[in-house]
C-alpha cells in the first residue's frame, strides 16, 4: 500500500502549467536563454529544464519568446470611450510579478501589481 501511495505521489502533477522549449527573456537585463517555465497555483515557481516534470497542461513554445508582451497580429483593443473598461482580445495569458492574472483570456481575480502614477515614474 505504501509503495502504491509513493508511486501516485510521484506521478501527481508538479505544475498546473509548463511552458516548454521557449526562449526566456525575463526583463532582468540578462541574456535570453532557452528554458521551460513551471507554473503552480497561478505563480511561476521554476524556470529551467523541466523535461521530466509532470503538468496538467503543457504549452510548446518552440521558436517562441517567453516574456511579458503580446502578439500584435492577434491582439485587438475592445475599449471605447463609451465602454472604456473592456479587456483586449488575443492575450491568452498575462503574468504579473510571477502570478497568472489572465488565463485563457479571462481575468483570474489576482491583483499582484500596483498602479503607477506620474510621481512613481519621476526620479
């Protein structure tokens, strides 16, 4: 029984989402590097080689950059003057401070960042 339990725990997904084979540009000023990104409970918990990791969902990012940003060919802003608080379309995932804020184009309810003001940006 203990052996079966240890096998089940070993096979349990370590991550909710793994983005594999991408080129990570993390904004730290360091060089871009080939790596995988592991996300658990809406947070980035590991960046590196995750070839043997189990995940509920895997995204193959071969030939793609993993970084904050968007694909300008698929993003559209739906906000108007009459309805300014509309989410754009074409942005499936947004990660702020390591927390998934938008998943599959829908807001998760997480608010890990803070608003910037002109005073914040001045030296």
